[in-house]
């Protein structure tokens, strides 16, 4: 199945079922918004409020961008895996790249004065603040984010 076939399948299968959705796509920036749109389409039947939808969209786009740019070094030969499902009123989202990973505890806090002008760390910070739970798995090349649906 090609990437566009996979995207079309996922876009058309958000019927309210709660089985896990999985997709792989090439490390290309044009898929960042497609990934968040697929998840938001999937969540429509579950009554996600506007604020929650915005927070999930932002976090997914940041995590996918990090996977593409930092994890896969923007190499279109590498893939990003995206998985999402709902369980017990919680949306679970996993994003995994083919990179060597990173140590999230070493990412500097972008809100501290000495880091305000740095060009990194904001996405990881926003994800931690907006999602209910964030876990980095393995060597740090997979993130699992969860958020209770209101």
C-alpha cells in the first residue's frame, strides 16, 4: 500500500471505532499537517472540544516535526510511524522515528532567561505542558502522548 493509499484509508476510517490506527510515512514536512488532520478526523465522533483539538493538533505537529527533522534528519528514505487509539476516554498517540533517539531530560527549559533565544526545546516543552502524560520510549526515538477527552 502506498503512502497516499494509507493516508486515504485512515482519513476514511474514522467512524468512531476505537481500534488502533497505524501508519508509516516518509520524512517529508508536507505530511505534518496531514498527520494531525487524520487524528482530529478520527476524534470527531468522540466530542472533542475546540481547545482539546487545538492542543492535540499542536502537539502532534510538533512531535512529527521533531521526528522528521531531529530524529530522521529530514532523510526521505527514513520513515516516521504514527499510531493512535482511544482507550477509557483517553486518546493515545505514538510517534516513532528511525533516529538514534535523545535524552529529553537534557533539553533545556525554553522559558528560562538564558534559553529564550535558543532555537530548540520549545516543541518538547509545549508537548509536556499541553498533554496529560508524555513518555519517551526506548532510546528516545518514540514518544507516547496521552490526553483525556473532555
